C-alpha cells in the first residue's frame, strides 16, 4: 500500500486548507473553544471518463478500506454520486464522490469538457485525489460558458482533483449543541453561508441536517492568459439523527446535497 488512510487524509487536509483558508480559521476558532473536531465526510468531484469515473474511484478507495454503501442521482445537475464508508470503522470519515454525466450536457459544453480532459490518460490514483490538475486549462470564455450550464463543471475544470469540502460532525461538538448554534457563531464571525433553501438543509425527519459556508476564491489563470478569482472549496457542518433502529443515520439526502453543491457557485 503506497499511502495509508491517515496519510491520505493528512495530505488531503493540507491541500484543502491551502485553497480554503476559512476552513483552517474555523477549525482554529472551534479548537480555541476546546473542541476536538471529528470529520463526518469529505467530498470529491469527477467527470464520467473511463479511468476517472466512479467505477475507478471505487477501486481506488477500496485500497484504503472503503466500500460504497449507497448511490444517488441529481438529474437537474446532471450528476450521480456514491457514498463510501469503511465497514466496521465508524470513526473513518465517509466519502461522498460525485461525477458529471457528460451525455446529459448540451453539445457545446460537452465539447469544451472533451477538450479539457483530452490530456487525461491512464487512470486516476489515490495520490491524484489529494491535489492534482491533469486537465488542459479552459479559456476564460470556455469556463464561463461551462459554468453557466454547470457550475459543477466550471469548478472541476479549474480546481481539478482535491477535496471539495471537509465536514465538521456537529454531533461531536461539546460547546455548541446544535447546527443553529454553529450557524450563529459563523455569522457572528462574518463567514458567508450558503443560503440555498435556507441556512439549514434538511429536517430532523430526513435524519441529516447540514449547513455550509460559501467557497473561498482563488486566483486562476486561463489558457488564453486572462485571469480571475474562481470559487475554491468550502466547509460543511452536519448533524445526524438516529434512525428507527436507534442507529445514527449514515447516508446522504439528495435534496440537501443538491443545495450544498451550490456552495461553489460563482457569486455575482
Ligand atoms: Ni458534504
């Protein structure tokens, strides 16, 4: 095994805070209150290209003990996703991995994506997931066109492979008793939060409620020499409820995730 699970998450976090300084700041804010943070899940994005698709991802994640336990579709975002966990180790963060279904895009967006992924050969690796940009950069106008049709595709075309977000387990917090209290603290500290459908996504009946910040921005140089700030990554907060068997619900809720995806939308 080239990289074990702990090394994978350490490398993933280090890359994540390089492009998401707010996550490091929020972690520090919570740590100074005496919190010891537990990571509920991390999320990744990819295109449905052979060698880089969810089928490949399942094999990669199996090398560090992960197994898919559920799958979801997001028809209005042209996405599907798998959820992975480590059987028998509830402390291992879950992984939410989505892919863009290229056949559902219009011809123009699909041809832009096909140009961007043209250099890809071989297969995605575990190390790639901790931070790599294997694509041909889009021009600024290709990026805008792509993001107008799919903010997800716009994000992936500039950010490549890395954790899209980490997620604080609100159940594990001791000084903040609810997701409402977390939101209140973040607003007080002037963090921008995702308001799609309200600050809180989901209801206790869904067994999972979530909130997230709006992604930080990062400088990106397009292939035609133009440059601008593009959305990087964001931080999420999740509270889970017990299911009817008295077990903490471990899955994901498509409606919630649908709103959380928009944390990386361009802000006008
Ligand atoms: Ni998430």
